[in-house]
C-alpha cells in the first residue's frame, strides 16, 4: 500500500492508476476523508502553507551594511581623525571625522533598503496560494481554508479556480489548467485521469494539477498528494530561500581594492614613520608621538573617503538612466554586473515571445493564407503565402473557416484601459477570434446571425469541441461548428468546402490535408482543423447536444498558430551577438517550438536542442561540454534551469537570466543578474530578480547592458581619478619628508618635523576633489562604441595593470610638480625662493589641488585624448568650477585661512600654480599618444 505521504517521499502518483493512489492515501473515492482523520493528518503534516524564513531583526540587517572592507577602513579613518582632533584641537569640531561618518551612514541606509529580497519572494509565493478550497469530507461537499488541506483530501476544481495543492486527477470533465508560470508551457494543459506509463517531466504530467496554477476550462475531481512546502510551488520556495546571495563582480572587486588599500595604508604609515625617525633628528616623547600621529594621518589620507559614496551615487544615477529606458533596478550593484554579462539565458514564453497565441496560417482547398501581425491586437494584413491577394474561392473558404473557428469558441477578446488587447479564456480560442477580426468578421454581426443554442465541450478523449447555432438567414436549419485535432476531425468529415460548393473528400485530398498539417507542424505551428455541418431544425429541441452531430462534417480548413517572437527581439539578439554576448533559451515548452523560435530569432542555427529528460540523465562532465555548444533547452524544470546557470557560471560566464514565471525564480536569484518581466511577470519572479523590465521587452535588456557597460566605464574613470590623486598626495608627503634638505624644508622646521603639507590640508583636498569631480565623472554619457566591444572578462580587475601604470605615472607627476613648486617658494632649496613655510605650503596646497582638477580630464580614458568630447559632460565642468571656488575660499577667507594655515596668493602665484599643474595633462596626453601608436607598430 502506498504510504500516506505519497508525493512527499519520492513516490510518483502520476504513474499509478487513480484507484491505487486513492487506496494508498486511504481515501474513499466518493466520500473523501473522514473529518477526524483530516484533523489528525493536519497535525501530522502541518498546514498547507509555504514556510517563511526566520525573520532577521532590522538592527542586524543594518549592521550588516558595515561589513565591507572599504567601509571598515573608513570607520577606522573616522576614529583616527577624531583621535587626532582630540589631541591637537585644531578646529572647533572634528569635521573630517563627522564627514566620513556621514558618508558611511548614508551608504548603510541605502544598502539597508535594498535588502531582504528572499523574504519578499517567499511572501509573494504565499500570496499566490489559493485562499479557499472545496473538498469532499464524510461524503459532503464543503468549503475550507486552503491552509487546512491535507494529503488524501478529495478536492473539486472548476474553471476560474486557483488550485490549492498538488493533486492527482481522479475525474476530468474537459479539465484544463494554465501552468505557464510553473512549467513555461504557453498553452493550457488538458488533464486526464489515466495513469502515465513512462517517466514524465513536470510539464508532461497530464494527470496532475499543481498548487498555484489556475483552471482555465472544465471541471474535475482530484486527490491531494502534497501540501505546503512539499508541493512543486513549495519546492521552488525552498530553492529560492536556500539559494545563496551571490555577490556581484563589482562588490567582489571593491572588496579586493579595499583590502589592498588597507595593506597599502599600513605599509605607508610604517614606512613614513620609520623614514622620519631615521632621517630627522627627533628627540623626546612628544616629538615621537607627533611623528606617529603624522603617519597615521597620512595613512588616513591615502584612503579615498569618497569612493563608497561616489560608487553608490553613480550606481543610483545609472538606475535613473536605466529607468528611463524601461529597466527598473532593484539592486544597485546589478547595474554594473549587467554590463559585464557575456551570457543572457532567457525563458521563451512571455520573454522572447509575446505569450499571446497568434494564427499565422490558414490552409483551405484553394490555397494557403498567411496572417500578419502578432499578439492579440486585431491588426495585420492577409495574403497568400505564394504572394498575391486573397480573393475568389480562397477568400470564401478563409471567411467560412474563421467564422466557424470564431463561433466554436468561449474566449472573449477585449481592449483594456491602457490600450492593450487581452483575452479572457483559452489563448488558443482567443487567437482564433483575433484572426476572424483581421479578416473583417465582427463579433456582434456573427452573434446576431449565429446565436448559440448548445455546446459539446472539448474532451481529451475526443479532442474535439462543437457548438450548435441558429442561422438567422436560414430558418429551416441549424449549423454546427466543430474544431479540434486535424487527424481526428478529418476522420469525421465526408465532404470539403471548395469555394461555395461542398465536394466529397477523396483519399487524395485527405492525404493532401494531412501533408499540409505535417508541414505546419514542422514549422512549430499548433494546428487545428475546422469543420461545419448543417442540421435539421428539430435538433434545437435537444437541450444537451451530443457527439452525434460530430459526424458527416464538411471540412473547412487547417489553422496554424504559434506564440510568436516579439518583433524587436531579433534585432536585440543580433545586437547582443555583436557585443560578444551569447543568448541562450531555457524553456519548459515543446522542443520543436523552442527550436523554431530560436531559429527565427537567431539564437540557434543548427537546430540543436537538449530536453529536460536528457539533462536529468546527463552527468556533470557531459553537461559541462553541452553548455558550450547548445543554446536551446526545452521541457526543463526549475532544477534544470538552476543547473544550467551554475554550469555556465562554472565556465567563468557572467550570467544574466531572464524570465517571468514562478519556475524562473530560483535561477533568477542564482544568476549573476536576474531580469524579470514587469507586465507579465509573476510577483515571485520580480522579487527574486535584480532588474525588472517595465515593458517586458527583451530589447530593453540589450539597452540595459549598454547602460551597464557605460556605468562600469564611468566607475573605472573615477577610480582612476581618485586613486591617482591619492597616490599623488602620498608621494608628495613621502618624498617631501625624504628630500626635505634638498627643497629647503629642513631649514624652516625649527627643531620639529618639516612637512610639505599639513594633515588638515591633505584631508581638505580629499574632501574637495574626491566629491564633486569624481561624481561628475560618473555622469559621463554613453560612448558610441560601447556595444562594439566584448564584455569585460569575469576575472579582470576593475583596476587593471594598465590602469595602475597610469595611476602611478600621474601620481609621480603630481608629486614632482608639487614639490618643485614648494622648492621654488622657499629659500635654501635647489631653486631659491623667498617665502616663509606657510606661503610655501599654500603654494604646494594650491598646486596639488589644481593638479587633481586637471587630472579629472585625464581620467576619462586610459587611451583616448582628454580633448575628445571635451565638453559633452557639463556636470564635470560645473564640478571643477565648484571645487575651485571652495579652494579659493580656503585661501582668502580669514576664518578658513586660520583653520588651514594658508595665506592669500597673488595672480602671479596662481599663474605659476596653474602652469605647473597643467603639466599632468600634457604629459598624460603624450603617454596616451605613445600607447595608441605602440600597437600600430607591433608586428602582431
């Protein structure tokens, strides 16, 4: 006997007869479970609900924002700065420490509000579950909360119901269920009570109904086999909650840079303090302590305080730019990651296609007609496949075929408030109505002439549906319209419509019709046969027409339909390929349909496809080889999607996974970047994703990739700028102390330590130049050649070796120019000057600030000239002017002069500083020119 946990402990009820499943669950086929037994099982198995994750306290989520290495460095910098202020009391308040803490707090708050996506995803899954269920207990029907269902309960479902639990169908009266959100199947699935003999994937289990899916047609009875977290929906919720939160490449790289800066900071502090103690004549504990404080202050200055804030701000600006392009970003770091994606794994239904069945072909006795347009909008031309207008006999046959298809129909086509056309009911029937409207057949006119008086519903056994109508123009007879599987329908036809005439169906014509059906099927079109029959008036007296009217039919034609690709996707796929991005399709739909769509879109040319069943049997090493070559995967379940994504990631791919259904959610979360559909997507997929497409347009993904690449390029620009500026400060301080005798500093030290710049001046430079100019670099517009380059390799650092070379080159130029200006301003050095120490430090302070403002122009590219597109970024020039104004305030306002130990400068002084500082621009331009010329001279 089957254990009561059938479906929950590995058993497969879809492969057993319904009577065996009922017996194994101890359920009476007529009376259901006794109420007392149901209570015992509820206690044993728990409520039919999805388990939520243990909530994390808000304070813990907030503290988690302070774990990044750079943030820890900044907290240490704030502590050191505050300590320095307490010891020296050189300002009314510890402004530097306050500013750093404000930056850290801002980042923590922004990160806090981006968290907890997994909990919301599970909550969205919970909302999808049915609130009520109809069961048979103790032989009586009753309504109970769906949460109280138990394995073995006998449930009743009908059109419009959300299925409350996984169940084995016991009786089906033309029962059909929409399972696209779970399996990716674009059409409602007919359900049967008969057992399946062979192993079947989720989408092929025709005798099972699943929690969270919906009944679209008919009614039935089923016995519950799994509840709560043991359902297919629950399994996905478990996968979603257990999937680790993947850190994006940018997050990993910034952590690496942070750790590297931490080591550099410690090394700088140790070397600087050691150098001063060895080179200078230091006596007394106080002097030694001053040297230690100086080393610490310099190390603090080496950390780019503005880096986390600028990264966050630039990503936020990118979010706004992407929102204007219909891509809504839920996770800031995802902006950059999408730009580095080299594989886009996409679901088919609703993502690459419209999720709107569309009639493409109608084949009748006189020809083959193609219908243009896609989706439910009743717009599009009609023409012969061979070319030419549809007229004469062919037009008559087309209109009769579509008339019959429109009448043998229970769907409703309507236009909603936002202008979109939608279908209520079976999407296949909706497609037939749309085709009729394209041919000029209006619903009101057809209803007036052919009012329905009866119906023989579709059944999976007959594979037919018929409706009986009066004909206002023929009062002496009735008309029956029938649609269904072409092979079944043709057997019931004796004649065929040719123009206005009916002619007997010959064996040759039957063969020709079936050949045409095979041709349409070979193009991945779903086919239906359409027929009619005239019946005597007395048939109207039958209240329930039976299948007898489905004999002696007149065959009208074949209709071929498909869920069509989005028109813009083909171009988007081509654009992705030109950017060295590989698109692949992972769908739960039929392999033949998947291959046809993939070929049409340019995703795959060779027709290769791997099914879920093949994936299930495939060892890891074979899958590792397969994912390199195959771009189409069909009839897959959520575990297969997850396995494909992780295998590709194992090859070093940066994965973007798109989808709209519940079945996509685990893979969306596991991918480097999850992209969900905003209109047709389920709440679950949206909550699991990093980015949501507001227009459900695959082409928007490519636009978002372009934006992501531009944002990453901008991040590199301000990293190049910040790091080179800070390296310049460090070199200035280090070599200024080391060369103090040569540049005239020692003579002015008065027994203490002679410094080229004060610690407060260094920190001020960081605050002024690490802020507005760096942020403005992050707003550079998208470069025209962005999508003609391959994506950044997964293992490539944000700061490459070539960038580091440029950073140190620029830092060296800055240090040399600043120390030269200091030497020229002081007496006793290599170049004789006449100023005092405060004047010399002010000149060095101004020169270094100007160096960094000239450097911001260099930082826009490692290869291109700074003068290319010089004025395209107006924010950059505004930031430069703003920083200049702030520095001028420090030079000329008495209060700030006292705080920063500055003196006023003359116009001649400013001219000297500008001339020296501009050297970084010209020397970097020369190095870029040599770099661009070098590959051209290379024999390679």
